[in-house]
């Protein structure tokens, strides 16, 4: 193949993939090269990610791409947000990264609020305060031997890139999820870092999407067969890459996005952050986007609840598929709504029992079967989306006129219909592979094949046809 090929290494909480992509007649063509599992591992008192295994799986995918004869130009890496690894002075990893679902950060935001006033903190960082954030993870480790020995903090995509290139830096979009970046300056908030007593030396140079981070180390170039190709900083928070690939033409004040997966991230794209007290109280967050733009959004527990239910049913020998579960849920009738972002549904021992307990305690109809349980979860998500858009409209100069749903959740036709009905907005569902598309096309931008974000989105529009759901 003579065409320029770009590899996207896309890591999610449950699986990872290496995807090849290239431009052909104005369209993006993609092929999945390798898919592999990702799991959380309890080791001692903490829940970790198995970084060495993930790194090895990524390299295997790279080798498979070389074996296919692709003319690979570069690779870009995106992952979930907030989690990180720490390197010592010799560049060695100080333990496997801890998972954001580990409970070691419980109560940390309250401790931080006694040091930095919440209003002032939000006016600087613009980030919704959550226990999972990097700030809470770091503050909980103050005084630990690991943090004392650390010389470099690398978020997950930064960490993968470092061990590919030996070059250490922090990509803007992923760094913005930390609650430690100055939202206006697009750089570290040194005032916040110093106020919390965090070691200044661990925070590295911020690089923007489209920056070439380095080239493959010679040993990895030889091992994979790819040669010394570039490693490009993409929108390395997976949602940043996904939002870049929204097939929208309108100005940013007319459409909203919903990145639908384990998490639901609902918001709009802006030129500058909104750092008002009203935005803070509405629990909106200002995260970095491709082109230095701002993703002004709410973090909402997404399909995690349904994923956990399906895992429980499978463990009991009652496995369900979406092909049978969703039609049954469509026919189910139950009026109960649960607050999907409530702590009761964060990581309970049994998600099914957590829903039953909540409904019982709040005098709601208790789901009697799997179809009703699924319907309850999906209509609760749709109601949460309605609330988020209602809040969003109070903070924007113009109301949202349509909603683009992207990511794996965009395949859930029942949820799409419920969302259109709840919000009263036309819903455009797709692309499913928005994250990989954004990752690959930012690499193409770095290589000069794509001019800018508008050109990028025009390629997406040529490549996919979103499904439209009109409100009933």
C-alpha cells in the first residue's frame, strides 16, 4: 500500500485497539488491526492498570500493521482521563498506575477545599471537582515514598508515548482533565500546585495536539518492523479526539455533543472557558480540545451502570446481548428514574441490588426483570441528559439546537430515541468510531494532509452518515 497510513492506539477502560487509517478520495478509510483486553488488577490495597501488558499489546498491534505492509507514517495514542504514572530520576516507572475507581481519594476534595476556596479554584482551573481527578490522586499520596521519588508525571497517553520514544512531555487535552491546569493559559496552574504542596518538578512541558512528540526508539522500531516513525500528540484524552471528529458544520453555539460510552460527556465546544460561579455550581468542566479549543461539558456516569448489570447477569449464567435486551426494554413499562451520577452507583458490589435498594428507599417502582431494569437505567440517563442541556442553555448565549451522539453508545437506538424525546432536540447518532477518526485525522493534520479542524470535520462528513432521531 502506497498511501500514507496512520495508526491510532485507542485505550478504553475495558479494551484497547490499534486501528489503521488512511485518506482515499476525500474519505477516511479505517481497519482494525488488533483488539485486546484491558482490566483492572487489585494488588495489595489498590486497584491498578496493567501497564506493561497494555504496552506489549500495543506493540503487537504495531507489528501486525507492519506485517500487513502498511506504509505507516506515525502513531497517536489516546486513553481515558485523569490517571497517570510516575517516573523516577532514571526514567523508570514507579509502579503500575492506580485506577481512578480506587477508593484512596475519598474525602480529598473536602480537604482541598479548606486550602483553596472552591470559587477561586474553579475560576482558575475550570474543572468539575471529582474524587477521581488527578489532583485528588496526587494529594492523597503526599508524603508517600513514591511521590517523594518521582521526577516526572505522565498521564496514560504520555506514558505510552514516553516508552515508545524516550521523550517525556504532557499533552494539553489529557493534562486538562487533571484539575491542575490554568484553563485560560492552557498551561500548569503553578499557584494551585504550590498551594497544595505538590512537587513542582514532576510537571513537564505541555504540548498541543498535532505536535510530533518524537520517533520510535531504535529497539521498538526494529521489534515492530515499522522503522523510526513519528509518535504524534493527538487529542490524547479519548473524548478530545472524539469531539474533533463530530460531523458538524454549524457554529459551536448551535450544537452540543454527547460522547456516549462508559462515561457520558455532554457539552459544547468553545473558544474560551466559562469560569463563572454559575458554571461551577452546575458542575460543568472546561477541558482542552484540538486546536486549543475548550470542551465545556458535564461528566455523567454513562453506560457503566448497564455494563455492570450485564456483567452480573453473565456471572450468574444469565448472559444477555443488546440484540435481545434492548427490544425487550423498549416494550417494558416502568416510570422509575434513578440519579445515575449518585455515589450509590459508582462501584457497588452489586449494581442490580443498588438499583433495587435505591428504588425501595425512595418509594419508586422496583424493576421486576432485566427488561425493566434496562429501561429504568436508559430513561434515567436520558433524563440526566435533559437536565444537563437545560443547565447548559442557561450558561450559553444561544440555546443548543441539536445533539450529536458519538462513540459506542451511539449504537443504542433505544437510548437515542429516549434522549431525543427527553431533550426535545434532534439527535444525530454517529460516528461510532469518532475517537479513532479524530486520532488518525489529527496525525494527518500533523503530516500536512489535513489543513485544519474544519477540513478534518468535512472529511468525517464525507466518511459517515449519522442516523437521525427526531423528538416525538
